[in-house]
C-alpha cells in the first residue's frame, strides 16, 4: 500500500505538528499542562482542565493497556484490503489511564488481542508521516 492510497493525517496544523514531529523521530510525546500538570491528548492550545495556555511536550514510556478493541474485516477501503483482518485498539497510557490513543495492533494475530493486554508503542513509517501503532509488550 502506498502513502498516496492511505488516508493520513496532515502536518500543517501548528498545534498538532509537535506531536507528529516527535512521532517521526519515533518518540511518543504529549502535552503536559504547566498549570495542573495533567497530560492531555489531543494536542490543544489550552488545557481543557484548568484552561492554562502553557504546556511542555513530555516524552512518555509508550506503554499501556488495551481498554477496548475491534477486529476489522472486509469490506474496507481499498488501501486496507490486503491487511484485513487486523485489530485496532484503544490503549490507556501508563502515565495517565484517562489518556487513550488509538492504533493498529502489529505483530500479533487479531484473535490474540484482548482487553487488559499490555502493549508498547510501535512505529509505522508511511510516506512523510509516522503513525504510532501498538505491539504486545514482551
């Protein structure tokens, strides 16, 4: 599958660009508010909890737990036809289980994925974008 066939995020938004730049370096970084010290995702110009504008892009462990998942079967967009079936998981991050990131589970048969499964971030380079995905934590 080529990058042009696959829907990918755009990198033009100045608020989300630091997230995608960190992904490109194979680093999982999220904003941590300087006011209330909570990690936040999606990137935003101000904290949804205390409304402070100042935040730092903090490196995270990249580890978490599958909170929910779905196994994708056909029909799918043509760009994904060769990949089905595959599992997409909603992962609670170790640093804050209120923060959940979505991604495919790689290096694992879809029928092995389970709620409570421990995972770590895995990187998928697709064209100019690097996507955070997940693989079982070994």
